[in-house]
C-alpha cells in the first residue's frame, strides 16, 4: 500500500509544471543623423538642456514624473555632458524674440543640443496564453496583465536648427530574459478581481527610474555611434 502511495505521489509531482508568461519584446526605434554623430565626435563634453512635455496640471503630473527628469539629467552628467538648467532655458525661450529660430538661442543660452523628452508612457501588456517548463502551452481563465514603459526623445542641434535624431526605447515586462511565473499570489489576486476588488499595479518608481537611466545610456551610445 505504501509503495502504491509513493508511486501516486511521485507521478503527481512529475505531472506538476510551472506556468510562465512571456511577452514579445517591443523593438526600439533609433534614428541618428550624420551631423549629430560628427558633432559629438569633435565635442566630447557638449552642453545640453532637457526639454520636458508641458503639462496643464503642474502640481500633480509634473511632481509625479520629476524624478524621471532628474534621472535623465544625472545620467547625462555621468556621461560627460554639461547639463543646463531647463527652467532658465525655458525662460529665455519664452521671450518671443527667441522663438523664431533655435539657432538664436545658442549664444543666449550657451547650449549645443536640445534633448526633448517627447513622452513617457506606461503600456499595458495582456495575454491569456501561458507556457510551461515542460514545453507545453495553455489558456488562462483570466488574462495576465503587466505594465511596461515606453520613452521617446528628440534631439535638435541648436547651431543650425537641425532635427538631428529621434529615439524610442521600450521596457517589456515578462520578456524572454525575465519570464513571469504564475504562482499562488497571482491566483489569489485573480480571485479578488472576480469579487469586484480589482486593483491595478502599475510600474513602480524604482523600475521606471532604472529603465529611464538605462534608456538614457543607450541614447548617448546611439547619438555617438
């Protein structure tokens, strides 16, 4: 009887498998002009200013993302760039006499490049398909959801008012390098959702800041390539 029980237990454990979720990695979009690459080859410590999206709700939206702006500027400093104060730069730009052409701003602000942060988005990834560590696949009763991030930059050479590059970097959760495991904690959360107690978990500040810093490093590499 004990032998039969042991056999049944061993078969039961053998049949168990771990479920994984994997999303396809979103591709980055990179475009750098020859003018920008050549400029950075001859200017090892260029002077830049970070321009950020204009928000109507400064007390909420601006405060929520200000740590990202700071992370970008710190990374540019680490990469040898001279970072100008964006608030002072915006004051100069706010003068109607200076908005006709960026090239007029070079002498007035002593700045070489404008790094324009177009947008930072949290992207919802969703799937009902899972794979197992035994090479099988299946369908979940409730879709699995995770948030990723997307950041987009534009670069302008101030001296000749040239659009010099555009860059879009993506963070995809549960990618091939870091698949997500379907575990008991997730199953408990699903039960709560079914009871009407849904609570979305967006990307944490730490994950966002790390992604933004890495994206800025990649931006510098691509600009200089």
